[in-house]
């Protein structure tokens, strides 16, 4: 009998757990560890943040689904890895702190034969003084509760805008943030809602980003061929900003925030202040506060995890200049190079380098978008790692049998630009591969036949359909495996 422990129930972890349970006979156990008892379909938090969906529309309980599927569920936060076992037991273990009622604060070690780290990111609001809705002065849509608060604040802002001009700032709150696409998406949903409410003329809407140019999205931008002509994601994105009258501040690193004022530096060395009445700024991500120990209790955290807190996998982490990196540096199997029964998927794995070119201000402040590892790639990673582990258990495979490198896989992103079956729009983008491969595609880094971008109402219909389909899939309803990641 083998015991597989999955840490985290986001897109990657939940997908991995469902596939493991489908692939493994019942004598093998699958355990999911997650701090909360619920699943959140994060992409639709954007719509919660503008009042088009509610908390309940994007969240559901995990317990009943796992009970039905025969998956053990432990509501806890993982904080230490013992990949060699300990003095009491030679079996590898993950140490967790319970978060469920009746067991709050209790710690225990869960033994495993295989473990998948899918804990996702820690929302590092503390990286920028004054950032965030809890101890800071800005809003967020990173969680359903944050998005609900943002929706209420937006409704209040709309009333003020009927009689008074206001400045709305949406973007990223640190020079190393990722998920610029989510900030882009929220910007245009807010713009749409203000226009629908008839108050758009009183709102100065500013998009504040660490991207060197619009359309970078943390993936170095894209090139498309449309109607026989080639265009870039920069020109494509800039056209939408001009059409909607949204100001853009690029190459920015937010350094601190005070009530009503954002302080940021730019690549030209300038120090700037931006006053605001409403601000939603996304935080940078970091790995969870992990520790790792060998069988004697010696700290081996730096061996297993990168300084960022993300787990090292089968990537090439050799220090090198940005111009020297290769698509081949990116991981394929997501297996730890040190412990062969340890894997990391989604945001939990440490990327080997940035996709967008990292830059810094003359003062040394980093302006370097981090690589996005969410959505479609996350689900794909979870699935292939589950298949590899199943083959290692059932067939005795000595190494992972499935792979999914971000330098080979394609990804689709549908960014809402306003909710409404008749008036909504969305920016739909596909790229292949996610990480540019300049050896295979020396001209653009990507396959032009599979890298495309369109903006329109049909994209909104697709976005709305995907919400329904992926909630259905996440609930493991009949035929869920037929819905692609």
C-alpha cells in the first residue's frame, strides 16, 4: 500500500488528487492537506470584486467531494518537510498544524510514500509598507473575502463619482509581482462597471504595473499574425487602453503606500507620488514559510527549497545572465532532484529564471515581473505528476513517466474586460509555448500558428462558459476528466 499526500487544494493540488484517486486502486491512500475547508475558483474572484458574482459563486466545500471520491482530507497548514523521516520513524513525513475547529494549533506528522507540494503562494503584502487590505491602505481580489470587500468599496466609490471626481489606481504593488493579467482584467472590469453606471467621466483610471511595456504580462510579450499582418501584444493591448481611456504607468516598482498616496520608482530613476481614492494593488508572491530537516533533525531547507520558499525541482538553477538562459532550463517532471518521491507543481515550484527581462532602477530597486504559473499550466502539471506517481506505484517506474514543460506546453488566457452577455468583452490570448523557445522559433520565440489574440464579446461568452465548466470539473461531476485543464 502506498500513501500519497497532496499539500494544497488549489488548481494544481486538487487536480492531482482527483487524478491520483482515479488512477490508484483503493488500497492506496490519497490525502489532501489544505488550511481551509473550501475550494476557490480564483479566476472568477475578479467578478466578485465588481459585484457580478458572490463569494458563494466561486467557493465550495471540499469535504463532501473528497468523502465521495475516497480522498482523505486534513484541514491543516504544512510547514516542515522530513524527507528522510526522523528519529522516531524512518518513513518520510510532512509536519502540519491543524486549522480545523477542535484541533486548532495542534501539530502532527503525516507519513508519506510520495508527496506533492501544491501549496501555492504566500501573498506577501508585507513586502511593500502599506500594501494590502488588512494592515495597509489598498484593496485586493486575491481571495473571495478580499474581492467581496473590493466590491463594496467599488459600490461606494460609484456613488461618490456621481458628484465628485476620483482617482482609481489598479495594478501591482511591488516591482517583482506576477499576475499582471489579473490586474489588467480587474482594471477593465472596473472601467466597464463605471461606464455602465454613467460615472466614467468623473473617474481618472490608472493602471500601475512593473511591466516594461503593456502586453508583457510577465511572459515577455507575444507576437501575433492577424489578417496577414504581424502585430505585438504591446500594440494590441495599447489599443484597448486608448479605446477605454485608461492611463498606464509602466516600469514601476511601488516602494510604499500611505493613506491616499502611492510612492513608486521607475526605471528612469524617478521617484513618484500618485494620489488615489480607490486602489487595488496585487501583492508579490513568495513560497510558504517552509523548513526541511534530515533524519537527524539538521536543517536542510536551503537544499530542498529556493530562497523564495518555492521547492527546487528538475530545472537548471545555474546562475547565468538573462541572455544566456534557455527554454531547456525549465522543469519537465517537477520532481525534486534530491528526493525522488517529492514533487512540486503550480506556483509551488521554483522557476529557474524570469521570462520577462529583469530590470532595476538606478538605485537598484528591482522591476522584474515574476513568471506566471497559474491556471491552465498549473492544472496540467498536477495531472502529469499524478500520472507519473501512479506509474511509479503501480508499474514500478524508476522515474517520472509524464512531463509538461512550460517551454513546450501551450496556454490559453481569457481576461475579462467587462461582464455582460450583451455588453461584456474579453481579451482572449493563446500562446505556445508559455516560455519562449528561441532555438525552435528563432524569430519570435513562439509558434505563430498557435499564438493569437482577440478582443470581443465572444471572448466574454467563453470566459463565462469556462467558469461553469471548471467549477463542474473541480466538483468531480460525471465526465469531469473530459474537460481539459
